[in-house]
């Protein structure tokens, strides 16, 4: 299982590091207050972003995750994202 570290990097911005099998990737992620409220439920913003990365990493290698993106684009690649992330 990968270790996912999330650090706030400004309003609605996060730095994420995914480490496993002796290597790591770094990602810059944004989320709008509206998407956080709609999809994040009662989770903290950090926990929500971590859950997003767990979702992504379960479907693709960490090296395939975009280096910089907004959470809103995940559903374009994985249509089940919004349905599953609100659970």
C-alpha cells in the first residue's frame, strides 16, 4: 500500500506525495470550496484529498497520476469517481 502525504499549500491547494516500492511522486492539487462541500462530506480537506489519491492509486500507478490537476477532472477519467468518493 502506498503512503500518501497531504500538505496544505494555500487556499484550496495541496501538495501530495505518493510513496511506495522505493520511489515517490509529487502532485499539486486544487479543489474548489463547492466541490469540497459537495464531494467531501464531513471529511477535512486533507482527508478528502487523501481519499481522492487512494481512489486514483487503486486504479493506476502513481506515475500515471497527473502532476498537477483540479479534483474536478478526476471524473473525466473515471466516471465512477463522484459516486464512489461520497461514500
